């Protein structure tokens, strides 16, 4: 049988798991009852996980467990219980997002395969290389990548690359969406996304401006395989079993060289059809769509047809059998899958009165493996002359042997736990004075004399600082280059050139919001300040960031104040204390028109149902941030943040004069006026 990349199917519950396996998936990914990015799915019980894994392994199907949410220090003991359950069940890998949890897994279970969730925002080769350094075996690449970008990463990493080939598309780059948490306290990074992006946001009169069509690349699997993709991932742990059956079947058809049944796929679930816009680099309005009544009606017509796909098990596992018939001895049948071997005994053969049992008759009975995950590959017969064993007896032998072989394959092998590491590393000393005030600027024009006098640290996007290198002459040690939030593989070399040139001109530090930028800054020899996009909300994550080269870290603005106060970090920490928080990182800007970017100068907006405008701020037409319309203000609450080493005022759309006024408010402790928010710092995030 030809070996292909794996078809990886979602298993939101038992019914979806059976649909995936019986239709021919090579692997499934599933969540336990907590700490996974689909908390709303049925999910799986930890106590029954060994049986689930055993049932899948008996059928040659790998099981990956998703532990891919952000976890607070308070939740770590419960999370460790889930990790121990996955390791004891002998799963084939665990998916994580949280840097700290990756650190714990590698220390606690060194042989347990570690997979990087798409929530880790890996979108370039630098990010993949840093994952290799951390001990990851497999990476789920960002969904926003083109064919050429996927190929570049696959060619440059030793990890197995996993790519989404079918299912819903988030509007935001995964791991960089805070819309649900800021608007409704339900964090997508913690598996609780309320999908506010599917509501009717307006852009230039166009509705549902944050809703993308579903992805399908099921007709391109051979092409993806040629690029080096090792795993084809189907999205949909919240979908029904028929959806899973249809998607797995379409993938199997595609890998077999047949045309996948896209019409059935569209009928069972779609949002105004499908898109391949990211893969083909056609990031335009044709990618947008929403679920319609017609879409829902089409699903009802195909559910019965799809249910039939799960009635018969796919024979995927080759088995070699050896039949022995000897006079006055019980017949025996040995079966092996190449790793496990079983032997069963049956009836004593009779003297043949008519036709004796020969290899042809034996094969006819023993190759009937239907209803099992096996198929007969090779048969060896040792049959003494003149003996006969009834077909019914041969059938019983076959059934007994295959049952025994399945049982042998289903025995789970737990991962050994390494000896406990030494105690928690010492944290940093608490700051003696007030936190240092720093300013993150969106444009050089915001670097007014007042800002330059009053801010301890000044950050500018890399391209802005490259255009105004003379700013470094005002005190290079105070200036920080903010690396791009999305840096595609073809842009990595140019970013490195710019970094090295600025370093020659005096630059000493970089602000890094993802793993790729962190590695690039490290290789350029710069001090690293971790930004909010690293999603650090616990002590192990802070410690891992330090181990990866960060000198300081900005905690996630999803980190509640009391949790932030108790983080044990070996390096200085800070928070965003002012700004229109970035709610989404977008590679297809919803502010586009039919003419795409047209004459847009980088500032746009969309409008929600209440008429509130959400700013869009574009970076060199490479990516866009969706901003919160209400700025975060802590100017009158600064004493409550005395445990921080620094506070950042994050300027985006503000005029230079507004920047000056806001900095003065923070210097004097003035209370904010007009609409504002405290963000998530004083709320309990779900």
C-alpha cells in the first residue's frame, strides 16, 4: 500500500471519533474535559482515555491530545493531572500553545512527542527553527500561508509540518485574537471563543466583514504532499459526525488520485462555499462569506448518505497469516502485523471425503476480514495431505486471530516520567521605585520632544526606525525596534538585513511578539523584550521566555492583575498600561474594497451593530491590526501596578498632540475622561 501523509481528523466526541476512524483517518486529535481550544465540544474523559487510545491503536490510528490553551499558575496542578492522564494513556503526541506548558512537558515526559498548536502563530522558518530547539516534533502552520510559504518552511525544518486542509477559517491569525475576550471575557486562547467575528460588522457597506468562507484544499493533497507536508488537518471538533465522515472521505479520495466530492462537502457545511485564498495568495473579498439558510438546508439532504459511510470499517492494516493443519492436532492460525504476533487454535481437521482443504480454499475463508481494520497480505499454509477443515471452522479461526491481534495492538504503553526537577528558579527582585514608563509608537511622527524627554524607552516598528535611523542618535540605548507581527518566509532575509544595519547604527534592543521574531532578534545580537503576542500568563512561561533569550517580557493583556502580581519571573516584567488594544492580527484586511487596497493609507475602520467604529491599522500592506475603539487607561490606578518593572503606553492612531497629553496624564496620575476601558486586568477571564 502506498504511504501517504496522514489524514488528521477532529474528534469532538465519541461519535465523531468513530466516524473519523471508520472512514479511514490515520490520526485523530481530541480534547479532554479541560484545557483545550474547543471547550464547547463533548470532549473525552480522562479515566476512559486509555480505552479510547487502545481502540484507535488497534486500528492503526494515532491519537493526539490537545492541551493547547493558556493556563494560569493557579490552574497548573489541574493541568498537570490532565498531562499525566495523557501520558499514562500512551497518546501519540500532545498539542500545546503555552510556552510554559511546553517547558513542563519536555521536563516531565522527555519522550512524549510535543506538537506546536496553530495557536503558537508559527508562520516562518525562524519560528519553526526555535520550536526545534525547544524539542517539538510537529508543528501546525498558520492557516494564512501561501503554497510557496508552506514549501519554504517544510524544506527548512526537520519537524513534521501539519497544515489545515479543510474547515472553518478564523479571521485572525490563530493565537493573536483577543476579540472574544476583550468584548465578552471569553478567551479564544483559553478555548472559550464566542465567535463575535461572525456577527454583522460592516465595511464600506459590506456586511459580515470579519467572516471568512470555510477553507478547503482537499483537492490539492497530492500537491501539498509534494511540498513536504506530513499531516493534513481537518478543522471541526464542534461539528457533527457526518461532517467528519465527509471530510475524511474527501481526503482519502484525493490521495487516491480521485476527484474529492466537494459538492457533498459543501452541502454538509460551508459558509457560502469554500476558499483557497490564503494558499493561492489571492487575499481579496472573494474569501469572505457567511452561513446562509441555503447552506443549512443543503446539509439536511446529505446527512443520511454520510451516515452510511461509517457502517463498514476500512481495512487498513496488512496482516500475514500462517495456517497449520496436521493429523489429530488442533488447527492453528498465526497472524502478525509485523510488530505483534498471535496464534490461536481451533478444531482438529478431519479426513477429507471429497475435496481436501488446500491453499485456495483456505485463502477464500481467511481473506474475509470485513468489519475489521485488517486485510490479508500474505498467507502461508502448512497442510498435511488429505485433511479437511470446514469453512465455518476456518472463519472462526480467522475471527479469533484478528480479535487477539487487535487486543495486542490496543495495549497502551505509558510514557515514563522523568525525576522531578529542582525547585522553582528564583524570581526577580521586586522593583524599588515606580515602574518605568515607556512608549510604543506606531509612527516616527509620534516621537515628539515631550515623548522623547518623558519616556524611558521608545519603540518603533522596524520599518519606521529604518527610515529614521537618526533617532538613534538621541540615545540609542532607549530605542527599540518592534519586529513585524507577521513576517512571511520570503521577508525574513530582508528583516535580518535591516536589523543588522540598525545594529551597526547603534540599535541595541528589539520588541518581539512571536517565536520567529524572537529568534531573528537573538541571531542579530540584540537584547530581546518579549511583547504581548507571546501570550505569557504564568510563571513557567516567563521562565521559558527567559531561557529562550528574553531580557524582559510584556505580559499578555489577558492576564488578570492578581495573577500578574504572583508570576515568578527571573526577568523584569511589564504590561500595556494604555492603548487601543490589538484585538486581531489580520492578513486579509476587512477594510479592502473590490479594488483591494486601492489608495488606502493604512488607517481604516469597520463598524459593529451598535455603530461603534473599530480602527484598522495596516503595516506596509503586509498585515493589519483590528483595534479596540475604547482605549485602555490605567493612569489613575498606577500604584496598583507597583510590582511591574515597566509600563508601556501603546500608541496607535493617536496624533502627536494626543500622545503628549496622554503621557502627561500618566506622569501626573490624572483620571481618564470620555469612553475608556480597564481591559481584562480587573475581570475574571473565562
